């Protein structure tokens, strides 16, 4: 019985598949029907299922279905397709009268058309097997005897390779397909011409050597030769197939990539075989494919002994008992798995092997193979065990020393006793693996760095007044005398340090003096310097209070400790108030100055968002910005920025949902511009709103810290907004959070533009912020209106866009812009443009006419991105490429990164 004819149905209605299957069964044809309804599955089934005919529901006019159809036509122009529910088609179309259901009348037409196509599929496959597999004998004779020239021609035309029918006299009778890499003329020009007129000498030598053998033996002969095209060597395989008594069919195929891969694999094999690491490759089922010399030496088997065997039959399971089928699941999920193997030698000695498994995937992300890299780490394990024992001994020794003691490996702390972290206010585990220099005050860095370098070979003493180490609170500095001693032969250690706290010996006056001096040496006669003065004195007071707390904490009378703690808490509160009310500190008690000028709402909100983006990222929050109008408001830029910062920072601090929304626009009823912040952090009853702006008691911080700090933020923002003659309003969002709104007077010129603006919405990312501030100009060269519209919707909020749909329009647009002394910041160009242009030739012409565009980045849009496509794009001078269908987020990221590199703002 012949193999079944495979049919693939692209349809999202399961009833259609069953109905078609039942009706085709009545034809008496041996067939197999599969169906799918999405783009990725369709492509997979084309490759895996290998259908002979496609049944396509044309009513599925989604982007995915149309892309699938376009890709199929591009790859296989002659592939037989039957269109269902459409007005027209390439083979046969059916228009349904009953929605998506196929009725009997329609199906009769389908089955009639199918019968005509199915009838010759089995016979066509025999001829195709001659072209691709070289089968001869009865199958070939049957195909020759039973097929007409018309059938043969239709099959040959559907094959993407170049095919020529040549007689024994060297005359080309027919030609089909495409010329590999365009190294030969177009096939339609071959007919009735001699091979010497059409093909190069390199082919003629192969032809003369092969044609006699093919016609004499009636066997297929395969030959390879090389040709040079545009400076590149192209390798061509020619298969000569006997046709009639005096004719041969020559099938040309470009095998350049295959040759390159063979050479690359050969090179990699040589490199791998000379590695000290055991390198093993397998297929997706762990059947061994390659096994290098180091693997043979490690496991005691040669490559010939293990090739084709399952890896689990040759290599022991991991030390945790997991076998390869268990490891495979983790490998599929993570892409890489690290494990350890205990390997026993014939002499009974155990070796520890570190094994790394790496997943190899194809372009569709399917697992196609595994690389295993193994290394014997037995000696390393012995050293680690010895180090652990030494560290345990050292830990016991350290705790017996009264002073703070640290053990260093190249300035990094590997061990310490409990006295050292306690002295600096840290938990013991916090300082392991910390760089010791990061704990040293900046003015002592160079001194300690030189001492550490010397301490590797000799003892170094850093006596009083000593070195200042930083306390965890960021305020206090601990004065220490330090002795650094070389570790000698102790493995994994370079220096042992003994630190003694001498803060009391140095004296409190020195501490306060140095703290004040360090902060005030940058003084200027401005309000900013007054703020620094205030902070300096407060830091000194806080430092002194913290030292008093440390000294009083063990006294029987707790009053002293309570007084010191109150001083410390009150000082911190004053610093918090300064953050919220910088206007508290003004020179000479003068009235606060106000500078109301027109300010762009978009610009100032973006700047504030940009300054707080890192805090939002730390909490996995997205900051969404909605600009309903491009407005300018009358405000003091510094005070409005401060009010927005205080409010947004508070929202970020207390929000726990996925996003915060910042919205701006114009309120017709209030005749004012607004900026709204909607968060999910503060849950309030409306009756508590009036109390938020009353004096807030200190005791509230302990009982309700969210309400306490939010109240301070709201009060500060309200004061600043009212100073700018605006209004600040809080509204409760039931079971969600609060909405904070700032209303400000609008600048008159903005009022005239209100009706011309449209709403834009986007999630604020670093790339969006960069493009919004830069506002670059783009030229988009795209002939497809749908794609052009998608690009416009994606990019218009962040850039100035102009469009061109063909090469001539592009050149005219660029020339006109150049006549004004202007140029675009970036050109996004589709490679597949209407003739006579394509993206590559058009860029070349642009550079020829306008050399200034040599430095302007060009991004290519391409539907296909094979290795050769990418190489051509880069060789043509394009900065990068974007594959269709386009992912909008990836598009924005690619454009932003390209512009950063072009402007010298990012490394390559």
C-alpha cells in the first residue's frame, strides 16, 4: 500500500476538520489530515508533518495567519494550496454561504479539486525522489514512462533549486527555478542556448567529465565545483540525472553553508580533542555523538566504544543520585545544569568530577542536543576540605582574642571574630567577603591600601590617631589602631589584621571637629551651603548621641540611655523634616522667593520619574505615564519638581501593586492643568483626610508609620503647590489606594493647542525616557501601509517621524531635508521595497548622493534573518536589523541602544 497523502488544514474550527476528513474518505484515497490554527504550530507542522497539500481558511485574516501564508509562499512558491471561504486563490477557492461551516455543496467542489491534485501526488513524489535522493530502477522507469512533459515541468517549477535539461550536444532545452546566489543568468534566458553561452568554464569542466558517464550508465552522477561571486567563493553541487536517451537533467544546489559548517565542525573537533576537559556531545535523547580524547582518558572508553550509546549507560549518575532522565527536565527548564559525579577507578579510588550539561536548541527553541563538559576536581576538593578544617581552627582562635581581628585574602575579609562586626554595628555574617577598604573612611584609603600591599611580606603598624572605620549607621566613625601581619604559608590567606578601638583616646572634640570640617570645607555663600551646615551639625550631634547610647546601654540606670536615644531620634526627625521642607533654612529669615514661569508638564514629570526609576525597579513597580495634552503650566520649576518627587517617592515606598500611574491633562471645569498620581499603598477612610494636614504627632510614627510619613509628604507638597497659586487634592480610591492631584494655572499659549493634542500612553522604561528627552527624527521607509501604521503608533510619542514608501520618494525626501541643512538621526528601512529598489541598493545610493549619511545609523526590517541574510545586511553598512513580525518593545529598545551608540553614550 502506498504512503498516505498528507493534508494540513489551517483553520480554528474543529468541526471543519472532521467534516473534511469524512468527505475525503469517500474518494478512496489513502490520506492523513492534520490541523492547526496558529503561526508557530503551522511552521512546525510544515517541517515536521511535511504535508503534500495545504487547506487554508482565508477568513482567518489575523496577522498570524497572513504571516504564515506569506512565509509559506516565500519559501515554496509552487506549493499546492486550496483556499476555503475566499473570493480568489492560486489553486481553487470556495466561498461559504454558512459562516465558517462547510456545507455539502462547498465540500463537493473541494473534493473534486482534491481528487485532481491527489491523483498525481504519489507519481510526482517518485520524480521528486529522483531529483533529491538519486533513486533509480523501476521507480525511475515508471515515472519516465507514465508522466507527460507537462507534469514534469510543473514539478520542476515548484522546486527552489536551479534545474536545466541539457541534451548530449550541450544545448539547454529547458530551465527552471532560481540561480544560486545569482551567479548564472536568469533561467528563462537559457532555452536553446549552448552551455558554453550560459555557464562558466568551471561548470563546463564538470559537465564534460560527467555527461558521458550519465548517458552511458544511466546512473546519477554528483559533482562539486567552486565559483566566485562578488568576491566570495560559492560552492555548487550539481546532480546529473539521466532523462531521455540523449538528455540529462542538471540540478544545481548552493552548498556553501554546508561546506563552511563542515570546516567549522572539523576545526572544533580538533580543538575539542586537544582540550584537557572531557567534552561529550549527544542528541536530545542523550545518545552519544562525539567523545573527545580527554573523555576517553577520564572514563576509560574509546569513542568507537561509546558512540550511539545512551550517556547514562556510560557515565554514573550524579552524587545526589539523579539519573539523566531526571536531569533532562531541569535542563529543558534552565538550559544548563551543574552536577558532581563520584567516579570509582579500577583500583577502588574515588574521584570527584564536576559536570556541566548545556542544552543545544534550534531556532524554534526545541532541544536538539546536549554538550557535557567534565573536569576532575578531586585535588580541589582535597584543598577545600583542608581549608574548612583550618578555618574552623582559626575561628576558635579568633574568638579568644579580645581585640577585633580580621583575616584577609587580597583585602577581602574571609574571617573575623565577633568583636569586629560588633564594633562597627554589623551582624557577623554581613562582613564576610566584604572589601576591607569599603569600611575605611575616604581620607584614609590610600594609606590603608599601601599598608595592605606591604603587609603581604612584612608587618605594618598604623598607630594613633589611627584609621577611621565607618559605622553601619553612616554617621559615626570609629578610630582604630591597626596592626597588619603577613599570613605566611597559611593557604588562602594573605594578611591578618588586629584592630583596636581608640575612639575614647582620640577624644570627642577631634571627632566633632573632623566631622564638621569634612562637611563644611565645600561651603559657599548660598542657601545650599546653609543646608550643608545644618546637616553637618546634625550629623555631629547624631554621632555623639549614638556613642552615648553605646556607652550607656549596659548601665543599671536606664535614664541616661533613654535621654541619648531621644536625642538621636529627634535629630533624625529634624533631618527628615529638612528633606520635606528645604525652605526651613533660608538666609537671614528672608521671604522665600517664587519664580513662576512656563514649564512643560511632560518634561518635568519625565525628569522626576527618571530620578526615581531605580527605586521603582527595586520594588518591581512600573511607572506608567499618561499625557493627555502637551501643556505648559505656570510654576516654580524647583518647587514643582520637589513636590512631585516627595509625592511619587512616598507612593513608591508604600505601593505594593504592579504599577503607579502618573497622568497629566487639562480639567475644563477647573480651567486648570492637572498632574495626578494614582497608587495602591495608602488605604484611608475619607473621614481621616482632613486630619492629614493638621500637625502630626510624633507618637503616630510608631503606631502608624505609613500614615505618619505620608502625612508629612502630603503637607509638604500642599504647601509648595499653594505657594505657586495652585491646589493640592487627595481623593480615596475605594479598596485600592489614593489619587493625589496637583492643579496649576495653564500658560496661555498652551490653551490654544489643547484641541490639537491626542492622548498617549506608555510604560516608562529607560529606553522610553531616553527617547522622550532626545526627541530624535526618524525616516521610516516602508511600503506596507499596515506596517507603517504600526511603526507610527509605536514611535510617535518619542520622536519626529517622516515616511517614504519607495526608493524614489526616499531619495527626494532626504534631498529636500539636506537642502535645509538638516538630516535624520536614524533611518529604519524595509529590505523588500518595490522595484527597482531594495533596501541594500537604496542605502548604497543614499550614501553616494548624501555622504553625510555614512555616519547616520540605518536599521533594516527583514522578514527572514538567516545567517547569510544578516551577513549581507551588515556588509551593506546597516547598523542592525529587526525581524518581522516586529516586537514593539524590542523595536524601542533596539532604536534607543542604536542611538546611544551613535551618540557615544554607550559602549559597543
